[in-house]
């Protein structure tokens, strides 16, 4: 049984004795406790908060700049940053937990434009790499057999002005400007995923929490997730379903990752915050 399938509505851990708070267009509700009836699932009990009525808007009516800025702050605070490719549970990450493809790891390069990451196999990118191969592989890092620190401390990148894309090399590590640029692109991609798939009004905080989830799991998993399916039926008691994405494959099978659990718990908390 998957971890999330063993939880009652409002729980993020099976030992929780009160459901998490939630907000809907009818108001905000505090989790009180659970009622238990023999042979039945736990039933969450809530108390409506007097005078608390947060604003709900369709996703395309939110202030994009404000949402993106808050999402960036939230992700920086809840995702670890890697300056070199780092393997965790069989996946390789760079920057703020950006998942690298195998070709990117092998070539120590990544390409992207304002719309997202571009495969290195793309004909334009492959041509750019061929033309600038020695530079992208770090030929400028050494001068007369000595490390050139002026170069080593800066990003190694090629920018195609005509088509507005970058090819970055991380042979000398990921520099702050590169990490920030990649983060902002990934957040915009996640923002678009949420705006495409969520069809009901949500609050600003709910929007940001969902962006964080989409940032990590991507379009395919987000589109078919339990939380999106639940939310799109106008059921706002759905925060438990963030916990669908806390498991990783371990030696003895799927198991809960502490890192993912803590990240999802932060999203759940934000989702239910006014």
C-alpha cells in the first residue's frame, strides 16, 4: 500500500490526531480531532474560523509577479541547492534540486531558454556545443598550466542572441547566476503546469504550494495526481494528497524519504494558511 493510501483525510502522518487546517471559498476551518466508528475510516472534525474569508481566484486571475516571487522564496527555503551534480536515490541534481538528464550529466552541460530546458540533442544546441566545445569543456580554466581563477570563478556559458538560448557548462561548478537563472526558469515552468491543470479558484498560498509540488514532480505526475483530481472537484480538504509524493525506491522497495516528507509537510502547511 502506498503511504498516502494509509492516511485519513487531513492527515500527513498516520499518528496525527487532528486534521490539518484548510480553506475553501466558503471559509477557513481548523482541524479539531477525528471521530471513529467501528469498521469505518476516521472522520475529520473541523471548526469554522469566524470572520476569516481569504480571497479565491481562478489561477489566471492571480498576480503573476507576486506568485512567482513567493514561490521562489518558498523553494529556496525548502529545497537544497547543489553546486555540483549530486546523486540522490538514483537521480542527479544541480542547483535547487533541478533533476538532470543523463546526457547533461555525461556532458556536464545544460541548455535552456525562457520556456525551459532544451535537450542537448536538439540540433541547434548540438551545433552550438560543437562550435564551442573546447571552451565549454573548460579549456579557458587553465593558463600556462595554472588555474585561471578569474575564469574559474565565473560561469562558463554560450548565449545565442538570435534564438535567445544558453548553453551552460558546469565543469567548474554551478555559479550563483546560473543557479538563479535555472531556478527562475523551472519556477515559470511549474507555474504554467499549475495554471494549465487547476480549474477551480484557489488562494495565493494554495497556488504557491501547488507550484512547489509541480516544480519537483513535473507535468506528468502533477496532471494525474490525487490532489489535482480532488481539488478540481471543488473538494478543498485535499492537502493530504501532497503526501502522494514522499516515497522513493530503496533496497527493500518504496520507502518514505525524510527530505520529501518535510518538503510536502511545508507545502501542506502553506496550503492551509490564510
